[in-house]
C-alpha cells in the first residue's frame, strides 16, 4: 500500500501543547519511577518520568535489569556454543537471531550456505516476522486497555507457527536451528504442507484482526498524532526497522544488502508518513502481508539438496584473525553481530547490535508533552524485548 | 561507494593534520577500518556525515574493544663480540606493547545506501588515559551506546551529554567487559559439578 | 471422622468436611499470581494463560499487577543482581499466605547464564521457593504441572499443630532482608537463614 493510503483515516486527536498555555508550569513537578515491575513495560524496564500534572516533562529510561552478560559469556566460549544464547536475546524471534549470528560468522569465515538452506532460512525468518508482528499488535492493544482479547487472538496464531518451529527444531521458542554455512536438520516429512496451510490461512486471520482494529475509533484516538518522530531525528538516532519506515524513510536491509537470496523475491516496503504510533502499527500489519507474499513463493520454489556448506567445520572451528560485521533486517530492526577473531576457538570480541535498545534512544523525544497513558502506548509501539535491550 | 583509500585522501585533504591509518582485515569479510587520532576524531566524524559524496548519516553500531598489554618475544640477530671475534648471535628480546581501549563505529549511509565505513579511535592506555571525544553530537545514535561502552569498558567520552552507568548499578566500581575483570566469587554450589565449575566451587565446600 | 460414617452420611445428602479441608480447598482453587515477568519464561507464562493452554481451568487466570493482591509469585526468568532487590521487595509486599514458583533454569540456579557477573545464581538464595520447574524455557504444560503440584501442597497444609504451615505460625518470618547494591556484588550475596550451600557430592 502506498504511503498516502496508510494515513487515510481521519485524524481526530490534537497533540497537547508541551507546557501549559502561558508557557510556564503552574504546579509542582512529580517524579515517578515506572518499573522495573510495571505491567506495561514488557518486562523489567524502568522509566524515570517527571510529570507536570498528567503531562510528561522529562523521561529517562533505566536499563540493566535483565543484563545477563551475553557478550561476556560468548567471549569465553566457542563460536557455535553462542548460538543457543542468541535465541535468548529477542525471545520472540529466535530464528532471525540465529540467522544474523550465522551470517556474521559466515562473513568472517567465508562460508556459503547451499540453496535449500537459504530457502529454509527465508521461510523461518518470515514466519518469525509474522509471530513478532502479530504478538506486538496484541501487546500494543493490551497497553491501550483492550485487556486479553486481541492478545489471545495473537497468541492463538502464534501457537500454530510455534508448532511448525517445534517440528523443525525440537523447541517451541528457543530453536537453535541455524548453523554456520547452513541449517541443523532438514525439514521433516509433511512440514512444507503444514507451513503452506498456515500461510494460506493467515490472511483470513489478518483480515479479521484488521476489521476489528484498524478502523476502531478508540484505537485511532489513542494512536494518531501520538509519539510522532521526525525522519531526520530517526536517521540520526540510528532507528531501524518498522519504526524507521513509519517515519517515511525507505530503508529495508532486505532490499539494501540483499543478504541471503532476498533479491529473488518481490515484495514492497510499506512506508508511513507521520511517524506516529498509528503508522508504526499499520506498517507492521502491512509488512505481514508482504511476508506472506515472500513465504508463498519460497514455499513453492524450495529446491532439494544439501542443507550445510561442505566446508563448514563443527569441531575446532577457528576463523582467521580479523573481524566482520553482519546485519539482517530483524522484525524489530537492524540486528547486527560484530565479531573480532584472534584465531582461537573463542571470539575475541563479540558484540550484538540490538535494534530495540537503540530504538529507545528517542523514547524521551517521543514522550515529552504527552500524558502518562500515552507513554505506555508509545513504548508499546517501539516494540522492545528486554532480553535484547539489556543482553 | 568510494574505496577506503579514497575516503582517507578525502579526509586528509579536508582536515590537514589528521593522522589516519587503514587497519587491514584478511578475513573473507574484508571490512577494513580507518584508525583516526583522538584530536581530530570529532572533525572527521562530522566530515563523514556532512560530505555530499559520503553522507554517512547513520551510525549503526558503536562498541568498545579491550586490548590487553602484550609482550612479543622475538628472535633478533645481534652482533656481539664473542671470544674476540664479532659474530651474529640470535637473542630473544621481549618487547612490551602497551594495551589500549578502542571504540569502533560502524557507519552507513541511508541517503546513498552504502556502507559500512568503520571508524576506530584508541585511547593511550587502559588505566589513566582513557578519554575519547564523544560522537553523540554528530550521531544521536551514539548516546546510549557510548554510555554502554563507558559502563562496560571504562572509556570516558568527553562531550557526552549524560555519561552515566547504563547497565550496571550506579555504585558499581568495575568495568566488567574488560578482559582482566575478575567476577565476584559466588559459586558456592553447583548442582551438576564438572571440570572448571567444580574447581570454582571447591573452595566453598568446606 | 470415620470413613464409613462419612460415606453413609453423604448417601443421605449430608456433606461433612473439616474446617481445614474446606479452607484449603478454597485457597488452592483461587491462586492469584502476581503479573510479573522477568525474561523469556514470562512469554511461556503468558502463553499458558492464553487460548490453547488456558490456565483459568485451575483458578489461576487472574494475574494481579499489585503484589498486595497476589498469592503466588512466579519468578519467570533470569534474576539479575540488579533486579534481585526488587524481587525480594515485591515478595515482602505480598500478604500471607504466599507461595513462590521458580520457573525455568535461570530462576533455579542461573541456568545458561550462570557464568554471568550480573546473574543471581538462583532466587532461593533470598526467598523460600515452593516449586521449582526446570526447562529453558519450561513448556506451558510444565507450568500447569507446577500449578497442580502447588495445589497439592496447599491442600495438604496444616493450620495447627507443630507441623502447621508458615503463614499459620506467628513466629515464622514473612519478610526477608532486601540485599543492597555493593561496589562489586550484592551485599550480602545470599541470605544464610533461607539458603545454605549444600555439601558438594564430589568434593574431596
């Protein structure tokens, strides 16, 4: 859908002025710590908010309540042993995390996954994008006060995709499926048919979801004009993923880097033009439709063949001295891994470029001037997962 | 995109006096990086962002690296007078190389869709001269990432608007991502003891 | 009461029970958990309340955001040292009778992240835990099993006598000291009244 159509519903919500009309605060400022135990912060995240009445005057995020030393642990273990830890970064999207890490190591060691593995990677990554965006919409609605129902719909669909992941990798959430130069196991019998069925039925669920939500008056009132982000600030602040595209910046790493075999697929990149919560919500719904397009083609075209590069070594894997930075378009944004090898079994430096952490850079800019209730919605639209924010 | 040599020449022409060095990378990734001196790093960063050809407007990733003090043992041929005759003798010489902390920035251009250009800045040593210029005024994206580097590596960024610990608590005194960090010993108990973990838990067992 | 008499009475439509029995029956079928997720396991905890697994069948679907209204704390995920004081404080704020489920390897022992400098090696170092569920993360079925185990435990609790439950004993502590942030580690690093390191099986 072109950008103009996204913004077509009427905007009936005026952003409140940043201070009281005469330009000065008329009362005492109140300091509130939202979190780390707060139902709306999607985990253990804290925001120190300074309030002027209902309006936010200042907001400082506080991190680290889930800082579990992923990078330090990875530097003390072998390359392959970090793979299951990447599952636990963004625990909604273990497949894309695996892929980003595998891609970086493949750059470092010069491995090339075979054709079939590339297709499997695209299929699992796009299924992951469906899971992530569906659940995000559910949680966003939960933050707006629609307790339970949208989230239950979302989790119902999530379970269907998790069943596929479980059949493929043996685990619902923590798949640990990709390997350097390919994938761990071939598709089980009947898996493709199951996946095709899920993909076939998904648009029906999306139609239903959108019919209930997108035109809903309350949803529009709560999201349109809330948390607007200017495009220049978004680029300067390193915002990536759906949040960047909601500001109208056409930058999708699947199109720019053409990693994997994304250049073989036709899909469009939805763009917003206001950069507010509604655009971010809409972009995700539209992206799911594009993902389904990719999935349909990939499931039809997937060839037979080996699934691991024959040059890939599992035991005694030692890349040459040097470094590599690999990145993919994760469901939350640019997920990158920066590795420095000193020629030993362990990486000398292992760094995760976490999209949801960097996307929070502009949280204060988006929230100042809005009410406390809007802060919850704005945070929900950023789409954070604390495992990745704090690592 | 221009090659790294061209970028280097471009910077050298615009900012006289900037000491630049290309760090090679032999892996198949072939991502070489540009080492910039501390004094000119901020100007170089601003040039990279504003230059019409480069337009590196997107700082994707900023991170720290800790390089320990190393000593390299080398065989050196030394001329020595042995028993009245001058001879060439092999001698082991130990050279100490001071360690340093390094900040690495990965830059991309959204406007021109190219990248990455990798920028490195190094401190003098790991103990008392650990100050670097902050690039947050150039790219807002560095704000939290530089705070994280400060928290985990102890690089102090001059010009950062709000340099506090970000992941660990405020009273914490160590820099845990440094290679010589000693973690607190709280391995009193290991339900499935094995190898090093057992060794670690052993002192607490009596 | 004699079993024969009880069965005879029930045939006549008279239902007999003990005060303890009906009190525990009520409690065990309306365990309200604290809405409190720490990490990956929290997603499985949410999944277990959703359509497919439906924790509501066990009377435990009412997740309360406030500790003052909760009976059960599900420690779902990695407890970091930065978070541990808050977890203990939340536990202290819950009214008795209160229970704790340690969900997942991290909450039990630190799990895969045990080597981490900021990871607490098991929440039972600071607060007493009633049910441990292993797994990384445990499946929703495992959480349901933990619930049923907890229900059995609640059902068997005595309210009087020497073996009475903790909440029925006015002498037993219901709050535990909150650890403080130190310069290198939490202080103290464990509460010796609650947890003592077991003897190593292979120490020698």
